[in-house]
């Protein structure tokens, strides 16, 4: 990300802290009252002549046609708004306004039967065939907006009806982008009260921030609901956990059978935690974990068989089952109703947890087979959902490659 983009993103983060005001009424949204009336264009006008369109004869013919159009408007209770000569198709087009209670379609049908009219039709609206978008202030800055075609992806699924347990530091459930998204917020850290902390709040925003509320970001699975399980705590600039708090939070999560457990943490192997994860796997709960390149096999729990390990950068080919996802320059939620930019495998894992929720919404019992743009390349969310559902509702990648899965 260059300096200009960072500056624009920082400015957008400040703007996004203001709650959106109600939208003003769109003056173009009222019913269209205009029709197009085509009047026969004299053939001789189309012949080239000196000063074509500007000479005396041209002005006389134009005046005659306007007079004819005026008579048509008078007979049919219409008002002339504008006109264009279209000699190539042999007509002059007059824009006329319907001044009474008739619909534009009814007025066009009536005037079409006038002897001096070739045909008439209502003015219609057309839409550019571009990808969908959201009105959330930071949405354009989200990597998933462009790389995962997020708005189009949500036409297939948005996570509705799924639950994601986030085992992490505390989540700010009152953040305007998360209010109503957090079903439960429990604390499993001994000797500490529940607190809203940066790491857990950032992960929650990437997964499930509300869509279409004119502020902040859009989560990968805005239709999903979050179970916040605080097993970690913020310690200066770091976020740390211990085996006991993680075990208690994981055990609670497995008991409550969420669709996905997100573990954006990494550390040494722990038999207690491994045993709990075995039960999660047996119950069909998807577990997504962050890959730590500084630890053997990515650390625990990314190294556990069955866990979906995710990195924000390519990893050695010896660990081919590690997925690569979006984890660089990601805007997300911050405690206190703010937004900030994050980097790291923790946030790449959060993206994949959201994607898995979309998959679970469509087919809960299907094997979780993520698709990459190329072998060892980043996860392709569109191709993943398209393979699962058999429909291509967004810009699917060509040459889909399956890289593994549960």
C-alpha cells in the first residue's frame, strides 16, 4: 500500500467514526413523467447541402417540425421539453412531459395512434452492469472488496444462520459495526474482568461486521453471529493467552456446537487443547487457525490435523495444506467505535473463518474444500463457493485448483 492510499485510508477511518445521517431523498427517484415522441423526419433534410443544418431552409424545416410537434402535444395533453433531430433513422425525437394523471406508458400508447407520430415510448432507466457494492465508508479499502468480490459473493451467501466462536481477546460488542452481531461475550481469563481489546475486536470485525450501515467495513460473513470467548488478554502491544484460559474457552465452544471456531493464536503443542480439538473435529465443527512461520509446522493449533491453517503469505511447499489469505493492510474494527488497519496471519485466518461460514450456510455437511487461484496461491472465495454450490454468482477465477480441505 503506498503512502497516498494509507493517507486516504486514515482519513476514511476518521470519517467512519461519525454515524451516518439519514440519506436525503433522491430527486430522480420519483416516477418519470416523460415520454419520447418520434415524428417523421423529411427525407430531403438528410441530403448534404451547403451549410447543412444552419441555412434558411433548414431553419424553416425545423420550425415546421416544431409546429407539428406542438400540435401533437396540444392534441394529446403533453408539454414539449426538448427535441433531437435523428436523420439517420428518419425521425425527429421530441421529449414530452405528461402533465395529467396518466402514466407515462398510457400517454405513450395514446400518442402512438396520432397520425403524425411514427411511435412513442416512455423514458426508461438503464443500469450499468457493474459489480455490486456497499455504502460502508471503508468498504472500498477492504482487500476482500476487490479480491474476493465481496458484494457479489454475498449474493450467494452471507453467513445467515451460522455461528462463529472467536477464541481471542475481548470483543467490543458495542462497536457500531458489531452491535447486534455478538450473541454472547464470555470471559475465561482468571482474575480479570471482560474487556474490549484490539485483537479480538479486529478479528470479529473482519468476520462479521455489519453490511450496508453506511459506516466502517463489511464483514466476510455479516449474516453470521459471533460467540465471543475471551481467552487472551492485551499486554501492552501484544495479545497473550495461557493453556488454561484457552482450554476453558475451547471446551465451552465445543459444548455449544458453533459452525466455526476461529483461533487466531499460535504457540507450543498442548495435549489438553489437542484433545478438545479432536472432539470439535468429530462433531463437524470447522476450526480455523493462524499459521506462525516462526514455529515448527506453523505452531499449535495450526499444526493439528483437521485444523484449517491460514497464513498471510506463501509457506514452504512441505506444508501444502496451509492456505494463503488476505492479511495485509486490512481495515477493521477497533475498540471505542473506531477503525484501524491490521496485518498478519491472525486476520488472514479471520477471512477464511468468514468464508467457511458462507460455505456452511449453503451446505453444512459438505467437505470444506477451499479453492486457490493457483497452487500455493491465495484462496479464491468466488471459486470456492461456486464449486460448492454449482453456481457462479460472482467473478469466478479461471483455472480453479483445489488445495485441500477437511
